[in-house]
C-alpha cells in the first residue's frame, strides 16, 4: 500500500476480551489486547501514507465457537445476562462493520477499535473474584 501511494485500509479483528480480563483465557485476552495496541500504533505509523488502520472487536457473536461453548439454554442465558441488548450478534453484523471501515465513508477514521457487542462494554461487566481467592484472604 505504501509503495502504490494510493492509501488504503487495514482492518484488524480484536474482541471485547482485549479490554476485559477473564482468568481462564489469559492468553486470548493478552493477544486481543495486543491487537488493540498494534492497531493504534500502526494507525499512527501509516497515517502519513493515507493508510487507515482500525479494528472491530466483537462481543458474543453466533459463530460455531460460541454455539459449542453455550450448548445449553442456561449457558446462553449467562452470556446474554452480560449483554444489555439481550441477544447474541450475527456474523453479518461484524461483516457490516468491516465493510464500513473499508469504505470511503470511513475515510477520516483511523486508530479506532469499534466494539460490536450489544452494549457489553457499556455495562463494564467484570468477572467476580473466585471464591478460593477470597477465602485465602481470611
């Protein structure tokens, strides 16, 4: 893109887990947090070349992975209890954001992470401290 001189758009895929800490998936959290900072750093480095760098950060999206994790009604209700819109997103909703970032409609947007999460980040949900940690403090 730099050599061609026509600018362009790079769209990274992050996750709400890039900003939320969940102890059972620390490596995933760290990798997505790294993508967030890579997105910001690349946006600064490439802006002079009219190359925009943004990221889409999905929340709970109805993919095969989510379906395998929440294979019963109780598990799905737990996921939805952390989502103010009370539903999981559809893959097309992520695709639409990617399409927007790639379009000329986003020609002045760079360095942004757009959370597509049904309001989950607005809720600022955190994981409770595990019981075994609390009991060790006594």
